[in-house]
């Protein structure tokens, strides 16, 4: 449909109206209960009709035109809008399908521009019938990547590695941050303690056990389930300079982007994942956000064994593979980390003081009922506090041993993580800013920390280093400026 003005599928009227209605309905109910409860149904009905009429007018007066060089979205209402999206500036054209899209046989096209202002919000979300959306995406892909893959061909292409449903479940369970898992476990333990106290003492179980249990579900269970649903049917492959991703159970995602858009590659593993000898790969790349401003880094590999992860890294992003010669942290970094650990230990001891007193008193009341178990419960939190302090000190030691900083001709690497490990390989030409910080303790031992800023799908990403000599970290910024001055930096490939 080149040069022809079209409209989105009319189901967007209902979808936008219901979304706005669900957001405002609770406020309206609370407002009119205080005034006149008999008017609630009438007001809600009128509000829904008003939304439908408003969105119908918006839909009727909004057109999309796919030209040879750009896409033009124009709205001719009281507040006029004309948005021109040149193909040369488009980072990706992604396809999302949620439940409403499946019911109506439609797809959402998400057009993303590779810029800071649109790093977390799509420039345009357009809804069409599924076959039309696929046709438009194929045509735009031809202009963006000089080739196209039809939906039929996409189904037959194999992923660079096989990802079974069990791999998806393992990724969902063990890619959640270890700190998040510890917090969730603490809520669960506290909930079980309150449940036990209430049961033994003969009290009815109340909110004291329910609230931490709900927090455990929100902090630990819900994120894991969300990841399993998001990455079900995961598939990734590369054609030419373009990487293709697709996954999703309820809401499906189809994403593609040029390798030149990748600013950095992260190899990540939580503590549990490392025990299973697994790690995952994420990319820092702008222009892959979901509808409504949702953003996340594209995952190039779910949690897989290290051999498979390295194979995928070489096949998908060989541009970010190089022979590293890492530098370890100097001796002064150990002193800084241990002093910080001592301060953190004092804070933990102070925070845990009141809960320890509370549990001690509650358990003391049970000694006559449960005997030795009541005595054991008295010392649970002091023991947990002591273990937490030991863990903080051990984490400081591990952080000193693990952190690395390596430089190459075109790439450089930060390795960090006492508990959750992360190796970030970055391209000099993608760096926006380098910031070096030296706190009062770090100055005493003549070390500093560096933060590298670059654009990503989550906005502006900041990647921090361990503690190294200031001149070593400053070399990153110097190399960036030298590449610009010498002409090695190509603004045509790196402009955003």
C-alpha cells in the first residue's frame, strides 16, 4: 500500500476506550459513592460512551501513509499532529500480539526510532489485520535491512540453539536476581513464623502472616512466572547483519534489529545459575520497547550451559568477541571494599535490632508451650544477622577477586558481581560519556570507579567498573576521543 493513506484497524477504538475506562473506573466509583451511589452505573455508562465517541473521532481523523522514504502518521483533530518517521532513522519494526489482538485477528506494529527521547516509548503503535501487518513489516524490513523474511520462511528457520520448555522454566526461576530471591525468602520465612506463632498460641491467623506471604509472591513468584510466559517458544537467529527474536505465550513478540545498533553485550548469571553452570546473554540496543513504554533488554540467549552460550555469542554477535587480557583490581581496592563492608555490617546490625527483640519476646512466650523449639526461635534473628554480616564481608572479598577491566582495539570489558556475575563487552564508538568517581575512602587508597553511559532499550544505561587506578579508567574516554579525531569513528554507522 505505498503512498496510500490508511487507518488502523477499528478495534483500536474499543481497545483504547476499555483501557482508559479500566484506569478511571475505580476513581469514579469512589467519587460517586461519596456523593450518590445510585448514579454510579449511569455515570460509568456515560463515561464509556464518551470514550468510545472520542476514540472513534481520533481513529477517523488519524491516517498512516507508507511512502518510499518515510512513514507519516497524521491526526487532523483540534490538536493536530504530523509525525514523519524516515526509514533511515528507524531502529526496528516489531510485532506484538496480546489477547485482544488474537481475538480480533490483528497485530500491533511498533515502530522505534534509535534516539534517547524514544528509548523507552515507541514512536508509533499501529494496529492492522495480521496478514496486513506482516506484509507491512516485510516491506519495511526490506528498506531497513536490504532483505526480508516472509512469515512462512520465518516459521521454518531454525534457532541458533534449541530452547526447550524446561529451559524457559529454568530461565524464569533462576534468572531472577539473587538479592530479590533472598528478600522473597525472608518474607516467606517471616510469614511461616507468624503462621506458626498464631497456630501454636491458639490465635486466628491474621494479616501478620498474610502480608509477608503476598510480598513473597510479588517479589519472587510473580517475576518468575512473568518471565516464563514472556520467553515461552523462544527462538533467535541471524540473517546477514540482522538478528531476529520471537517468543511469548499469551502476548507474542517478534523483534528484529541490525547488529550495528548494539552498543554492548552482557553475559549474566545469578548465583543459582552459576551453580547450574548456566548464563544468559542480553544486548544494549535502542529501539526495542513494547507498547505502553514497557522496556527491557533483548535477550539473545536464555540461561544455557556455558558451552552453548559461547557458541551463540560467536554466531550471533561475533563483533563483540575478542581476546581479552583482563586487569585485576589493585591491592588498594581490597581495603576500600572491606571498609565499605564494615559500614554495611553496622547498618544491618542496627536494622535487625528491633525485629530481633520482637521475635525474642514472641518466642519467649512460647517456651512453656513448645519447649526447646521456643528457645531456638529466640536466637533465629541474631543468628541470621550474624550470617548476613559474614556474607557481606565474604561478598567484599569475592568482589575484589572477580572484578576485571580489559581493553582491546575496538572493544573493552567490565566484569563485576560478587553474587550475580556480569560481564559487559562495550564498543568504544557507542560510548556517550565516561564518568570517574573517587570517594573519600577511595582517594586514600588511590583508586577510583568508572561509569560508562550509553543508550539502550531501557533508556540511558550506566555500566560501572570495579576499583582501578584513575589513569587506567580515564584511558577509555581518551581512546573514544582519539578514534573521533583519527577518523576511526564512523558517525554514519553510529549516529542516533
